[in-house]
C-alpha cells in the first residue's frame, strides 16, 4: 500500500507541473506566432509591446516547490515500501 501511494506521489506532481507548463506554453506560442504579439508573463496576456521574460519558478514558486516536495515524499514512501517486508 505504501509503495502505491509513493508511486502516485512520485509521478502525479511531475505530470501536473508539465501539464501546467505546456498549457502556458501553448498560450505563449499562439500569442507569438498567430497574433504576432509579445507575451506578458506576469499578467498572462498577449501585448503589443515587448515584455520582460519572467521564469516559471518566479511566477509559480509554490507549485514548483510543492511538486518537488511531494515527489520527494513519494520517493521516500517508495523506498520504505520496498524495504519493509510484506506480511
């Protein structure tokens, strides 16, 4: 049981992070290629004037750090689940 919980905690945060990142990447690419604009990373909108780049970790620190901590907890659960003898 601990191994299954650990695997879920190990994999699901990574998939959530990748999903959120690629949703935003799709919006950025649509703004740049289709609307011929400049993406405002802080507001999450397409603008006519150039905007500074703001890294994803600066915009979503709780999501990134929380996801990494959940994955680390999942890794620990997996290790304990593999180490503990089944009854």
